C-alpha cells in the first residue's frame, strides 16, 4: 500500500485516477478546490476506508506524508481556463512549485499531467516528444499552454538541481464519464447539443482533426508511467493515434444518439490547432507496450449514457 496524493482529484481525469488507485489497494488523498471538479465525481469513493477528500487550492502550499503525487490540478477546457487566465497560470506554475517542494521534502515521486497543448498549432505531424512546438505566448490560450510548458520546465529543473524523482506525461484529447457538460470541449459540446436536440456547433469548416482517447486508456498509461524505472522522466505522449475530423466526430455522435440536430458552422477561435495526433512510439516502448484499447464509438456510447443521466437530473456542477 502506498499513500498517494492526487491534486485535482475530483475533476474529470483525477476522479477516475483516484478510483483506480483505491481499487489497487492504496491510500488516496484527493485534493481539489472544486472550481471545475465536483464532489459528485468522487462521492461513491467514500466507502473506501483509505480515501480522504481535502478542499485545498494548490497555489498555496500543502503538507502531507506521501509516497507518490499525481499533479492533475488545472482547468483544462478553454471555457474554464480563460475565465480567470491569471489564476490558471498560477495553478500550473505555483501549483508545480508547491507540489515539487512537497515531493522534495518527502522524497516522493511526482508525476506532472502536462498536455498536447505544449505543441501549440503544430508544424510537425504527428507530434513526437522531441518536437518543441509552435505556441503563441500572448494569445487567448497561452495561460494554459504556457503554464503547462513552464510546469514542465520546473519539473526538469527540480529533477536536475535537486534530484526530485519526476515523471511527465503529455495528455492528448481525452473524453469519458465525469466530464463537465458545460466545459466547452468538443466531445461534451456535441453530445449535449445532440441529446438536447440543439444545433451542433462546428467551428471553421470542420476539417480540423483531433485524436480522441477514452479516459480508461489515459489512466492506464498514467499509472504505468508513474511506475516506470527511475531513469525515465519523460515527457511521454499519452493519446490515441487515430485521427478524426470534427465532422466525423459529429456524425458519429448523431448516429449514436439518433438525434436530428443540424450542423451549424461558426468562425474558428484564435490559435485553435488545425490538427493534433500523438506519436506514441515512446509510450509503447517505455510503458510495457501501452496503447489505447477503446475504439471511438465504444467510448462515445459510454460517454453518451453518462451525459444522458446527468442531463436528466440536477446539475452536479452547479455551485
């Protein structure tokens, strides 16, 4: 049994990670300020005797005796991270400093949840970890993109200067149950619009591409990365290499929901990447042959069932 701290543990990905770690017999401290997370995501975990929920904002120091830290805390959808861009970058940067300080004191291993957004609007396709990116440092998205890039820098500097045991993953578009229906990301947008019979909003011509990874595949890759040998720090891409256009995604969701929603086009937001697909050869090599197992339609079916249930009841994200 390890004592494991998960920051952002009540969020979409963090809640799935907490459940996985508890099922493996660990003690888990879930840290969250509930800005984008919700207690509804983790209430079912209260039955585990070694689960602890703590309301805390990682821009402030936190002290606990732990063996491992998964640093997942940060708003990840444009709607939320652009709501308070200064707070977003503080969460990435000050949060990294505080969690790295804790890892240093405890001699704990710490994993940083970075993002494919560090590649910006890529000029190299698919994106390998060696690609440095094409990022606008002063755009609308930069509080998130640059915050995560700076967090990666801090992790490497703590590792090189203070021998902190670090791991870095770069997460590509992920979807699944426990997503916030109002988070403005494309999968949740399309599903909610289809289920409510509203027009489905396509930005631009709909030919821009994304690679969609089901949350269970991400959690599997994340846990494997945390438990790799000491000499491998990453970063490593965790994503699904199958690429879909926005029009293909919308059509899949229309088919699976049986919705009669119409597609409507709106202008493309600033700095929105035209294409995004991970090169996962490093993950396959270093993470015991890890690769995504859940196909898009299978994952969408589970996600649609989750949203159907959420939309039928009171909003768990209403504060």
